[in-house]
């Protein structure tokens, strides 16, 4: 997670927000809590994000959108910053998170089945009501 050379195509925070789907506030927050590696700076001191930063932001988006808590994201980030010697720990963290995602998906599928039952019930009521109304015509 070293900053990329200045020769790489660097993006402004606004461009990075648009590309990553994160808000500027989220980018600043993630930077402040240590979820981003060293971010390059322009001559005027403004942040400039590299293609590598965008790739890392995609990893963070995946982790966040699959429900990983910020504290776990921070731990995972620290492991990534520590280098290749932490691959076993990172693998274990991702496997544990994947198990949580799998459990959550199973819960959601169960809840979805319940929703579908309720939808079918209300549709049957609607059909009955429409059938009665048509009989009165």
C-alpha cells in the first residue's frame, strides 16, 4: 500500500468519489481512520488518488457492502499494510467474513420466503375480493 509514483494518472478527491461510489465525506473518514494507505499529494498539498487507491477502495466497498464492521475492516487493512507475511491472517479474516455473509444470505432467503408467502396470501385475498365484485355485476 505504498503511494504510486507521481507519473501514474492521479485523480482528485471528487473524481475518486465519482469513480469509487464513495462520498467525499466517506473518503475523508476512511483516510482519517487509517483504511487508506498513504495518499499522494499535489504540489499544493491536495490529495490525489491513484489507480491502486481505487482498487483498494473497491476492496473496502466489497467488505462494507457485505456487512463487515469498520473495526474488522481496520484490522484487515492493518494486515494488508503489514505485507505478504500476513497472508494467512488475511485469508482467515476473509474466510470468517465469507461465513458471516453466507449465514446472512441464508437468513435473507428464509425471510424472502416468508415475504413471498405473505404476497401470495394477499394476492389470494385480492382475487377473492375481485371474484366477489365480479359476481355482483
